[in-house]
């Protein structure tokens, strides 16, 4: 049976993945900060060597962009060194790794939708730390998938849709809800 390690399993995407992975077909190893700190290189390698996953999905992250600006060292430790630690395990076990990254690796100045061949130019600590994570993953194993997503939403997470719903609930006696858009997400689907 395929063994999938979801690191950051209690987060928004980690929980959503658990909802869709069929336990009859896939053995899931779930970890989060309380049991395995992704920045602890020895512990991560130890966990990987004992459990030998076939696939690692890195759903960990410091995703609060303001928090990243306030504490860049912590952001880099989790978003970059955490990804490095997981890719060391992937290389040792011959596992595939899925690295959840972000469109914040780009500066957003292009008039066209970005492709994977465009140069990166992150403007924030979050974006720079995630790009550093991508680079580690690429350096340590060629068996990788890097997903540069944005505006993911789902049940119970801190996301745009839930924020709009909460705000709408609070201001429901006003006829109009003003939303400031400093991002223009362009959802795309690639098929190879
Ligand atoms: N949501 C989006 O729109 C979006 C867009 C693009 C990319 N991504 C990427 O997708 C990934 C998951 O996003 P998400 O929205 O699911 O984030 P999330 O809800 O914040 O989940 C992140 C999880 O990582 C855990 N974590 C933090 N530091 C850790 C550490 N040192 N060791 C182990 N686990 C740790 C968090 O635990 P605590 O809660 O206890 O801190 C949390 O459970 C992130 O890498 C993010 O950069 C997300």
C-alpha cells in the first residue's frame, strides 16, 4: 500500500488532503508541530528513516505574511529549512516530495499569467522564504513537484472566502461590502 506522509496535517490543506485520501488505498502518516517539528533535522530524518514514506507532502508553513515580516528567522526556519529537511528524507528513501509553494515567489508585475519558466522575484519575507524552500527541494531530489498556488480555501481555515463570510456576517446591515484587492489571482490548471 502506498505510504503518504502529510507534514502539517492539522493545517487547512493537510486536513483537506486527509478528507480525500482513501484509507483503504493509501496509508497516511500525519504529523504536525506538536509531534514533529519540521525544523528539527535529526528528528525529521529519524522519523523518515523509520517510516520510509513513498510520498511526502509538505503542508507545513508559516503562512501569515505579517508574522513572516516580523520574524523572518522563524519564517526561514520553517518555510525553507523545513522543506530542506523533508527533501533530505525524500532523497534517502527514494520518495517523491510535493512542496506547496506560492505565487508570492513572483513580484506580480507581469501583465501575463506566470508560467514555471518565468523568473522569480519575491517581494516579501514569506515569498523569499518559500522560494528558498523550493530551491532546497530542487537541490536535494529530482523526484519533486512544486505547486505555486494561491488563495486556497476550504473548511475552517484562515482564508479569503472565510474572511469575507465573517465580515459579511458582522456588517450584514450594510448594503455593500467593500473588499480591497491588491492581488489578482489567476487560477490555472496544467496538464502534461
Ligand atoms: N492557503 C493558501 O492559500 C496557500 C497558498 C499558497 C501556498 N500555500 C502553502 O501551502 C502550505 C499549507 O498551507 P495552509 O493554508 O494549509 O497553512 P496552515 O493552515 O497555516 O497550516 C500549516 C501547518 O503547518 C504547521 N507548522 C507550522 N510550523 C511547523 C513546524 N515547525 N513543524 C511542523 N509543522 C508546523 C502549523 O501548525 P500550527 O498551526 O500549530 O502552527 C499548521 O498546522 C504552506 O506551505 C503554504 O505556504 C498555501
